[in-house]
């Protein structure tokens, strides 16, 4: 089984929707493929986060009996037996609409909560790198030195770019830990400001977001099968410019 095939089946595997043969093939592939195993672990983490934050809506007590009573009452009107079904269907439709609306609000709220939690984790990692001694594991302005340094230390190869000519020189990189997994942290400088760029594999697409936390600006985007987070106390306009440089370089890559 290839990574592409396994990736298309991960959600079905997580929800136990595959037959026994397919499930066994996916399980065998995950056991020998760190990249797919990491994707599966992130799906498990996302499901656990949604379950832990999403409120549970229980149907009101006696709802079933009220529906049955309404149906029985309507059925007594022999001149129009179809009314019973129409009324029951209307009640069920209203209940279903209310349930779906509540579920949508729950999922939206859970997604927002997870995003806020990730932003807080990213900001904390950024601050720790500034106040401690772990800003750089590989101090270098050469992207061809920084990129191969990660080989064997991560289950992916980060896209390392240098923007010295545009005023954002690369100064090195390090291994960091975000959201229960190891990630690459690429470090840039803009005058006296440090820009940390955290990246790891992700199946998500689009979804660019911006946030401000305690005087730090964060920009998040997904591209090229990777999640990207740029964080700095640099003003937002310049951080956006840096993000655009990074995305443009990725789009231009062969």
C-alpha cells in the first residue's frame, strides 16, 4: 500500500468504516511508515480535542412520547389521515434542524478552541526560545547547511529559505516540540526582531489565520502538505510581507 492510498483511507480507518482486509492493510502500512503514522496521530489528536471541547446536546426528556402523542391525536382525524404523518414529519424536521444547528455551533466552537490552543502553544514556544538558551541548534545563514541538518532528526524535510536580500536573513534552526510532536523551527532576523517559523506535515489546506497574543503577532497557513506558523513581535505589516515571501518561494519551487 502506498502513502497516497493510505492517506486517502486514514479517516475511514479512524472511524472503523473499512472492511477487515483494508483495515489490516492500513494498519500494516502505518506500522512501517512514520509519515503516515504521524498523520494518523494528528487525526487522533484532533478527534480527542473535538470530543473534549464539544458540548453534548441530549434530546429533552419525553420528546419521543410527545411526538407519538401528536401523531396519535392527528390520526384520530379520520377525514385526513395524512395529517398525522405531516405533523410528525414537521416535528422531526424541526428537531433535526435544531440538532444540526447545535452540532454545527459545537464543531465551530471546538475548531476555534483548538486553533486558540495551538496559537497559545506556538507563542509559548517562541517566548521560551527568546528567554532561554535554545534559540538555535544549528546557527547558520546558509540554507544548504540548515536544511540537511534536520535529516534523520525529523520524519520530514522542512523547506528552508533565505531572504537576506529582502531584509529577512536566515540565522539558523532548531528542533522544537509543538502539539505532542517534534517540529522544525526556522529562525530569521529582521533588524533586532526574531521571527520563528514552525513547520510540520499537515493534510489541512488553506485556512490562513492571524492572531495577536501578548504583543506577538502570529500568522498561520497551510501549503505544500505542511502547516506553517510565523510568530514575532515584528509589526504585523512586515510579518505579512515575510509570509508572502515564504509562500511565493514555495509556489515557485519545482
